[in-house]
């Protein structure tokens, strides 16, 4: 049976797992990727440019020509309008082919998606087992409306099946199927990878905040592959693609020191290529930083979000103290490990004093690789929405927009409604980013003359230029990918969706 998988812009591990599970059971999969040039809503957000280079019509045409038996579309909240548009076009051309929605937004807002006339099924959880059972039923010409993790439409009603228990042994799952992305990416540039699922924290603004509650009583939420199993996976892909860099997107890679010790030894011995990972201030100490640096960590990304302790504790549900945050930064400086810090503008409780205090810290950081300064963009059903309703930051109509994926993106206006807050966010966004490249005296001078207050009127271009000052491996990979897609769209549009031989 033929299953078309459709996603937006970037390589996605979830799709690789779905494809691997389907192929293991004898189904055929093919990925149709919309490059979303200049409007991926993560880095770029240029609507007019996207219209010029749009590949949606061609994507629909090629999908229809392939004549799939099942269509799966993955979506996050900010890409839900895109997913609706693709689903509507496909349903018009293939009215009898079932379309299933999956991904984070499907888990958080299944009732919104199933209400759309173009979606027949919604996957409300981790989808490997559910999608295989659905594909098996379609192949056998049977209608199984009782598959756990799936919501169905039937005779004008919605069948809401419960979530199944989580798969706790990740080693039991088939290896991710990266081959579906081969037509669109240079797979030797880097390996996108994860050794774990779930997150230890309970941040009020994160999708885990919602998903973790949905899975209460359904098994262990934070799960990890064995070190041997994970290294075996990395070896397989190294032999196949000879990748030069590994991007590890575990939410907190350094949380298990025993696992980290074993990983460090085996990775250095058997993989030995630079890697990038994520962490949290509470899970960075001398031992963990030493271990990842010895293994080959080129740089690490750490979520701070705000240096206002009250905002972190009472709005974001981030209980770590400023002392813990500053201690983690000092350790990264001590080991001269390049690091990236994440911050969020527009948080309830934060103001210009918060931003200025942050500048006073950042301008003295010498191993700072980059500051990722994003704008608050609400996700459906997260706890921060309740706080913002109580403080009149948003209203009930705004909640409907959040559910529909109509909020601004994190690299744009996000969910900020107040014009003064927007101005401050744009101004300090540039200052935060400059702290990675200039010394304290230079930052003080720029701040004093109000240069960023003027440059914010030219955003987002100054932000892009600042980022180019510190271009790193991930940036180079993204730029190469964008250029590759641009050239194919402009000069080889008809062959963009040609499958890998």
C-alpha cells in the first residue's frame, strides 16, 4: 500500500519513524516536501516572496499523480494554515483518499483539526503503531474505527479513541528512515538525531506541557535509547552517508550522567565527528560539560528564556534561580565551550529593566556563540495561556486564534499585542544578538547612542546580518539547503519532487 507523507520545509525525525514503521510492515512510503522558500515561519517570514516561489501546486500535482492510498500531513501550530491549504487541495483531487493529520499540533488540538472538512483522521499521540494499524486496515479493505491514538469521522460523528501506552523501550522501534528525505537534502552535511523522547521539565509555554498531561498514567514519559543502541544507529548512518556533523535535539541531552559517561567513550571511539546538543542550567556541571566536550561537542544550546526570576518561576514554571543560571554560564566560560542562549521577548512580567539586566550579563560572555532571541508565541492549551488571560495580556478570542495557528511566528511579532512591548522586543533583540560579537564597551556605546532603536525599523534584515557575523555549522547547512532548494525551484521545478533512485 502507498502512503504519501507531506511536511513543511525541514527534515523531521517523526516522519522518519513513521516511514520506518510502515516499511517494516511492507508498505510503500514517499515524502513530498514543501520547501516553503522564504516563509518557513521559523527563520524566514516573507509572504510575498513565498508566493513567487511557491511549490504547493506542484506538490499537490505530484502527490495526486502518485495515487497514494493514504495521505499523512504533519503540522506544528504555526504551520496549521499551510496544512489546511494542502489538505483542501488534495481532498478536491482525491476525494476518496483518507487524509490523516499528525505532529505536535494534532496532539495539542485534535478537536480543531478534525472539525476541518479536509481531514478524515487525526493522530493524537506518537504515531508509529497507529499509522501502521490504519495502513494495514486500508490494505485489507477493512474499516477499523477502534485504533488507539486515532480520531475518526464516521457518519457525521467523531470517534475519539484513547491514547495507547507509550513505547518505553525505544530500542524496540525500527531505525529512523532517513531515505525519504534524500531527494531534498544533502544527507552527508549533517545527521539530525535524537536519543530520547519526552522532557524532564514542566515549562508553561512548551508543547511538552500539554502532551505530558495527556499521557499521564500511560507509561514513562521520558524515555531514552540505550547507549549501545543509539551508537549503533549513528554508525549505520555514518556508513551510509558519511555525515560530517551531528545535531542532537534531545530536550536535555546532559540529564543522565551515567548514560553520558558511556556515550562519551563510545562516541569518541566509534563516531568522532563534531556534534551539537541542547541542555538546561540545572543539568550542567563540571562533569557533564567535560564529558560532552571530550566526546566532541562543538557547542551547546541552553534555554534561559528570562533573567527575571519571578517571571521564570510564576509565569514559565521554571524554578531554577538566577544563581543556578549564572553558575551554568560561568562553567561554560570556564571550559571555553561555545554556547547559545535562548531568550523569549514579550513574557508577562518582563520589561525594559529585565532586558537591560540581561544585556549586563551577556556583554561579558566571551564564549557566547549566539543569542537566540525569539518572540513569545502561544501554543494551544499551555499553562501560560491561563496566566495571560488572568493578566489581560490576551482574551478568549485570541485563544481561538492560537488554536487555529493564526498567531505570529517566533521570529516576527509572535503573540505580542502591545506596541511598546513590540518596539522593546525589536530593539533588544538586536542588542542581545550583538553581545556574541562585541565587547562590553562596544555594547554600552551602541546602547547609549540608541543605534538598535533606529535599526529595529529595518528588521528583520539587521538580525540576519548580525547572525551572519557568527555563522556556524548549522547556519551553513541551512544556507546550503536554501540555495539548493532555490536553484531547483527556479531552474528544475518539474523535477523537484523526483524520488531518489
